[in-house]
């Protein structure tokens, strides 16, 4: 099992993962966010990304004002910078988006341990399923994503899960 809580696995991954590692290292993204337990989640770590996939960085945020100030100070000079406060899964959430190199980045902060957040849990479940079901299944997921389907609904469709795909995936955790 890959330790997804440390980005070093990217350094020996596929070409895109290596490019992501170089980018995150060059711009010191994880060092800047270090006190927020940053974890790269989403499709790139588990190799089901498509050309438009972004880098999803999960953070555990206790002090929202301090977190927003760091995001503003460190990333506001990057292309398409946006800082949004919302609620996700019943929790106050800070989302910061910008483009770095050729990669859209989304930093997602909640007052919840990064490795307990829904996106990370989904990724671990999806990784396990990809390992179990093999490359044919992986290619079907990627094909659905290229047609515009989001990741969790694509998994739910291929697995025959009913109801809310985000909740249904967590049920097989």
C-alpha cells in the first residue's frame, strides 16, 4: 500500500506524477502548508486522472482566519486565484484555487484531520477497488471521466451502487 500522506511516492510514479512532484517541491507547497497536515488526494495519486484533472490538497484547519491569510499571502499572485468560504459535508470549508505551471490546484481546508476527510477516504476506497479489479476497470473509469462524469459517480455506475454515489462509496469502506 502506498503511503499517500507523503508525496514522495510521486517522485517514482508515472510521468504526470513526477511532474506534480517537481511542481509541488519547486514551489514548496507542502512546506508552506505543513502545519495543516496537507495530503494530495483525488485522481492523480491513483492514476485515473485525465487532462483536466486538478491537484486536490486537503488540509486540517483549526484557525480559519490564519489559514486564509497564509493562502492569500502565499498564492494570490498565481493565475486564477480564488478564495471561497462555504460548507461541505456539514463543515465550514475554505477552498483556494489557482493555477501553477500547467496544473489547476485546489486547496481544501476543514476542521477535520486530513486523513479523515471524505475526499481522502474516497481515494483510498477507489485505490483498493482499482487494485482488486485491474486495468480494464481502470480504463473504464478513465473513459467515463473523459465523457464528463465525476470520479465517484463513475465508480458507483460501474459497481452498480445506487443512491448518492459519494455516500455509497463510503459504505463499502
